[in-house]
C-alpha cells in the first residue's frame, strides 16, 4: 500500500495530521482518504483537483488518478500552514 499524510500547523505551530491518502498497490480503485474527509483542504482537492507539478503537465489530478495524485500532493501542499509527506510504502500482511 502507498500512502501520503497531510498535516496542518495550528496557531501554536503544532503539527496535526489531517488525513492519510492511501492506495493499494496496483491502484485500480484510486486513492482513499482516511481521517478528516470534511476538512476544507481535503474537500477542495476532491472537487478542484491538484496541479501536476511533477510532470509539468498542464492538467489537474484527482484521487482517481492513483499514484500520480499521491506523488503530487507534496508539491501542492508545501506552505507554512499545510504540508504533505513524501509517498511512503507500507507492506500489508
């Protein structure tokens, strides 16, 4: 399984995990969200998508785009308020 964690910083500069975006290897079902799926940042990326900065393509990516979507989260969330981890791989037994 591949996953990316999305974090926000509160007014006291404490990091809090908002959600985890995860995808099974093979990715036929796209990306699932675990956590605060009603957070404005999560709702925005579902509706508006994110830019494909990694491939410099003039298109948007959505959770159904699988691994490309996960890889681009870190480029779209890199502010002082929101940040995303690198894509990580977890072995599921």
